[in-house]
């Protein structure tokens, strides 16, 4: 797994308050991890800062699962 | 999503009517005491981003007070209104006031709305208004959005409240307070509430409770000031 993916998973596990090892790509951000609007903002800002990238509104709107985030970051 | 694009003619008409009504009422009000006026003046003078925060039912008079400063001093302010029909009227009223309007609510379009707020503060230097028990309550229960926004932007939360010696209480979920004509008014601006950038979930929850407590104390303080008068 790349460094980018590791960073992504660390940020998600911290915000969702779950162990890094329990995260699976198919997990849904809202239904499974309880990522509400404020937490989603935290997630996006922290990932942008950690990986020095910018996420567009269109990209953000498509993010529904852990796997969606990983795919997006791998493609950048 | 542009706020302007989602506002019907009907909503604009009602917004215009309500703005006129607010203007007429405001001409009759008399601010009898203003606690924290020095801090308020500094905020307006510096025009650097802050999070103006009040309970939803206190927005009627506070919005009159803030609008005056947008017009008079070019205070850069953004507001968020919900994507509902009521939100359309709020959005139109915000635009008439000269505020930047962001549409969204925790249940619909919330993340996008919060991101727009965040960018307006960080990149364009706007202050924002956040009503922490809005847009649907429960009344006097602060949600997490205000403290997360303060954490990420590193901008202070400025708690605000007001009271009036005579007012109508609208039978809405928040029991909106509208001062009656010729009401005497007291305004209270509280001390800055700062949220550490590295705050964990527990610290954020503690800040959320602190916002709740301070806003309740300020309601009581504003009421006490007007009672004395």
C-alpha cells in the first residue's frame, strides 16, 4: 500500500474514531463510519493539507466510501 | 451551486417585503445597553474573519445590527441558509443585505455548504454567521459545525445575544423573538471562544458544550440588562 493510502487511512481512522486495521474499502463514510457534514469537512481539509492537493466539489460529491477516497488519491 | 440560481421570484418578493418590515421596525428600536461594544467595534474595524454565533431565535434583531455594518463599513460577511423553501427567503434576504449567501444544511448539501464557508473564510477573508441550533433545532442545542469550523479556520467564535423589554415570540421550533415596535433592546457580545487546531474529538465536544453554556449565559445576561433598565 502506498504512503498516500496510508495517510488517507490514518486520517479516516482518526476522524471516525475506529482502528486503522478495521477500515475496509467497501465501508460507507456516512452509514458505516458516521462521517457527518462537519466531519466530512474535517476529512477533506485534513487530507488536502496532508497530501498537498486540492479536491474539487465534484470530486468531493462522489466520495461515498473508503475505497472512493483511496481511488481518488491514488489517481492524483 | 449559486444561491441566486435557486431563488424563486415569489421568495424574492417575500424577502423584499420582510426586509422592508424589518427596516421599519428597526427604526423604532432603542438600544439601551451594549455589553462588549468595544470588541464589536474592533471586529468591524479589523474586518478579519470571525464566526458570529447566536441561537437561531435571536437572529431577527442581530441580523438588523449586522446588516447595518455591511452597508456602512463594508463588513465582509457570508451566511448559510437551508435548501428548503424557507431557506430561499432567507437567502434572498441575505443577498438584499449585501451578504454572500451559501446554501446548505446538515441534512442536505451540508458538506458542500461548509466547504464554501471554509473557503470564503480562508481564501477571501469573509466572516460568517453560524446559528448552532439551526436550521431545525432542537432549540438551544449546539451542533458540532461551529466548533469544527473554528478549529479548521483557526478563527474565533464570537458569541452574541440580545433581549428586548417587549417582543413577540413566534410559534416556530425555535420560538423566534421579534422585538415589538419601540422596544428597548440590550445587546451582548461575549469573549472570543478559540478552538485548538489539534483538538481531538473530546476537546471538540468540550468546546461545543462551552458554546452552548456561553450562549445561554448571554441570553440571561441580556435579559438582566434590559430588566434593570
